[in-house]
C-alpha cells in the first residue's frame, strides 16, 4: 500500500474565544479525511454535523441523545482484536448516525484480519451515495469523544 496525503486523517478541535460566554458559544470539532471534511458543532440545545467535499455540503441536525448513542456504539469498534486465523476475518459496522429527518450521515466499520484491525469511515451524501475512506483507531476515538462532548453540551439547553 502506498501512503499519500489522501490516506491520512487529521482532526482539529476549535475552542471558543475566552471573552465569549461559554453558554452562548458553539463548540466545533473538525476532522479532515483527504478532500472530505466532517464538522461536528454543538451549542446548548442543538447539535449538527456538516459533511463537505468537492464544493458540496450536507448539513445534518442531530438529536443529542441519538448522537451520544451513536458515539457509544461506534466506540465499541475500538475493542476489536486481530483475527488469529482466516476463519475469524470479519467486518463490523456501527449503525449510521441518523439525523432528525431520518437521513443517514456517517458510520464507521471495523475490518478484522490476521494482520490488523483497520477502520473505514462511511459517508452518505445527498444523492444516497456512500463513500468509504480508511482511517485510524485514534481518529475513530477522537470522533467518538467529540460526539459525546457535543451531545452533552447540546443536552444542557434541553428541557
């Protein structure tokens, strides 16, 4: 396998400025997968996911409880271990994160082989096309942690 910039994943978490009150300022976590960018934003009472690539943007408004449940289910993929032989090879998929309109947004798969456990981010676009991009366990962990934090912040504004 040849390693290039497209196979690398990165993440950037943006904190609010110190002068703004924390209750009014949204928190954003941004994850970059080659040409694809995933941005998770939360403020008290609201959470949203933005998926951008090639000049298009899909915006998903997500329920904070659904976001927290998705993060918990996805994080379980991190406990996968390498297969001891060919009969144990498997692919596991956490469910897609579903927005308030019932649209699928993102999911993560764990691919188990004798050599390693690898992860693939699945992104469902506006035209119902699903793209798969390889990523690493540390990025999966960061996405899950950001989703848990976003859900907690969004739930602060709910009655």
